[in-house]
C-alpha cells in the first residue's frame, strides 16, 4: 500500500486542495474589478448629472439674485412715492 493508494492524495483531490474552495478570505480578481467599476460609475454619474445640474442651479441663483435686487429697487422707489403723497 503506497502513497498513490491513499484517496485524498490522488490527482483529482490535489486540484481541489490547490484551487481553493472559496469562502470569506478567498479573494480573486472580482473584488478589484467591482471596485474599479464602482469608481468609474461614480465618475460617470458626476459627469452626466452633477456638473450640468450644478451649472443650472448656479445660473438660477444668479437670476434670482438679480430679480431680487430689481424688486428691492422697485419697492424702495414706490415707498418713496407713497411718502411724498
């Protein structure tokens, strides 16, 4: 009875030992690939949605500030006319 007769040392079982069974600490290329995909997805969302929306909000804020200044000027003008009466 030699070592070749022991069942857990035959070629089929040796492949299982060296391949790894998997589990919590078995890291392969999936984890870095998913991390890179996530980072690229976030960058894509920023370029497609965040930057254009931020530009629109900035223009809107500038427009509203301008309208508010003009409205205050009109209120001041009209209040001065009412005081004259």
